[in-house]
């Protein structure tokens, strides 16, 4: 049996990589993919602790997180399409106003 | 012992492809690397005795969400675009901050990680998960269905063209 904290360390590495991408990249879709990476790191933590404590609630939370990530991806990518139609770019530096 | 070899192999794959997502300048390569990273995470779920979630990870994340990303990247014709390298100080600060954050996370998780696993197998197949889902989480389940409906309507409204906008020609500026 693999100890739980190895999975936690893997999850921490993936989460830090996602934070790094969100902080340093400017392409909106790449930033969005880094957010998905962080969501997956948290999912791995949920599943690792679910096995650690023999609680199935952790797995059910992962199910809900997946559903919400799907909704988030649909709405977020629609926002990027709309932004691209208006400005012909998805550089987030170009989209720093909340209007037009 | 073979389990440890599988763990380290797929953990390395997950981390390497996640690093490619963060560092590569082409978003198509990033999206495909993210698919590979999600497959490695599905193997992690199998190692954690959650085969149902591993199947969901492959179907929902690698199958549905990443295909949506690839469709949008190709729809916007972004595959030849390079990000200009600007603001070196902010980039450096971003790298150092995230590295410090990751080291702190690893330190505390290794320090306070529980080590003793409880006895007995952890039953988490589709039957058990489904029974617990519809016993205890029926209300959140219905709320998620309403949320997904709202997301569909929101995506349709947001991505619908309003007014006459001239289509971009040739290589788009990032």
C-alpha cells in the first residue's frame, strides 16, 4: 500500500505548477487550463484522504467538483469566445476592463 | 513493489506533462499535455482504490472538458501564436512565489501527513458510491443538475454573436 502523504505531495506539486501558470502566463486559455490543473490536484487530495479515513464522502465531493468544473469550462470558454469576437485577442493584459 | 514502480512512473508523467502545460508557448501542445496528465491522474485514482472515479476522470475530464478546450483553441485559430515575453520582473516574482508556495505546501503536508492506514479494504465501486450519493447527497445532486442547465444557457448567451463584427483575417494577434 502506498502511503497517503506521497499522494499529497504529488497533489501539492501539481497545485504549485497550476499556481505558477496562472501567475506567469498571459494566454487566457492557458490560464484556464492551469486552473483545471489545480482543480485536479485538489481532487487527488480528496481521494487520498477518502482512502485514508475510509470515508466515501471524499469521493462524492470529487464527483461534484467534476460537475462544477464542467460548468465552469463551458461558461469560461464562452467568455473567451465572446472576448475574442470583441477584441480579436485572448491576451488577458488586453482585457483589463470590466466593460466594452 | 510493482505498485510503487507504477506510482512513481505515473507521478513523473503527471508532473512532467503539467510542467509542459505551464511552460510551453503553444496552447494546443498545452491542451494535449493536460490530457496526458489527466490520464496519469486516473491511474492515481486506481491506485487509491477508486476505479469509478478513474473512469469518470477519463470520460469527463480527458474526454469532454479537454475536447471542449481543443475545440475552442482551434475555433479561435490560436495554434501558431507565440506569447510575447514582457514584464520580466513580474514573471520572476510569479515563479518565485509559486515555488515558495509549493515548497511550503509540501513541507506541511509531509509534516502533518497521517501515515497509518486503517485495516480492511476500502469499498468504493460504482454501486457503493451511487447508493451513498442518492442517500445523503440527493439535494446537492439536483442542485448540480440545475447548475449545469444554467451553465448551458449562459454559454449559449455569452458565445452568441451580437451585432456585425468583421471576422479576423489570417493570423490573429494574441
